[in-house]
C-alpha cells in the first residue's frame, strides 16, 4: 500500500508539472502571437496606405511611396523568416557550412538599405574582406537581421547604424553600433519575451532570445554595451 501511494504521488507530481509546463507554453505562445500580429500589422498598413496614395499621384511623385512599400515588404519578409525559424528549429537540423561572412553581411545590409531609407536613417560599414565562418546560413541570417532590425527600430531619428567586421586576437568580431536611448536592463535583454519599449515602438521579445540560442549553439560570444545615446551589440566567432 505504501508503494502504491508513492507511485500515485509521483504520477500526480508529473501530471502537475506537465500542466504547469503546458500553461507556460500557452502563455508564451499568446504573447508571441500578439507581438507577431503587431509586427505584421504595421508594414501591412504602410503598404495599403501608400498604395492608395500612389493611385492619386502622378508618375514623378510616386518614388517616396514606392520606397515605403518596398521597406514594408522587406519588414514583412523579415518577420516571416523569424517566425519560420522559431517554429522549425526544434525539428530541422540546421547544419553548419563554411560561409564568406564579409560577402553575406553586405548582402543582408543591402536588404535593409530600403528600410533604413524609408526611416530616414543610414547604414555605414567597416567590413574586412575575406572573413569566413562556419555556421548555418539560415541561423547567420537570423542573427544579422535581428540586429539590423533592432538597430533601425530603436535608434534615434536620422541617425547612422554602423556595422563593423574584423579579425582580432580574440576571434572574428562583428559589431552593430547605433545611437539611441540607454538600455534599461542589459542583463535581461536576451531573455525570452523580455521587451523594452521605446516610445510607441515595441520590440519582439523572442528575437534576441533566438539570437542568444543561435550564439550558444554555435559557440559565439555575445555581449551588449549601453550608455545614454549609444548601444553596441558585439558577437565574437571562434577562428
């Protein structure tokens, strides 16, 4: 009878733990879906508004509206790729390959140029050529894109985002530097669902947590330095 009672207690504890785990997953998914809907709604509104304005303008006046639409399309694409990776990373084996990081970085910056232009910001680079790393291309894209997206989203108006890639004694160093408000809690920035609002703007809490998981999987050191007016995200790849 004692053994039977112990088994029941053990089963009850397992059931309770599983229920709590499922409730946590449900809460996280609700928060994630709410933030993702917000992320998608904003560029969709931009597309619809600017499409309507184009219909009322002459051909010579449509350039700025086209820029806004292209920016919104790229933002949607970026949100979709984040969502796709988050959903699939537990089931797909993202195998590492040798990648020309210098070239890859230029490609991703080109993708974000239209978003920067639409927001009256710019991206400058100091990228050393011929630097290769071993990582999966999808995971590298998510790491770079989340940093560029956050830098553009949270930097001050009409500012410049600086991207630096160089070899050093410590390894291959990739930095994203932007001008903006001081981050209130650097230690929690990579935690799941942690967000810091900047005025009316919201950030997707799972974005940097995704970056953290990618870094830890690929043995990439990651850090943030923040002071009033300046934020720098640094990633060090092993040589």
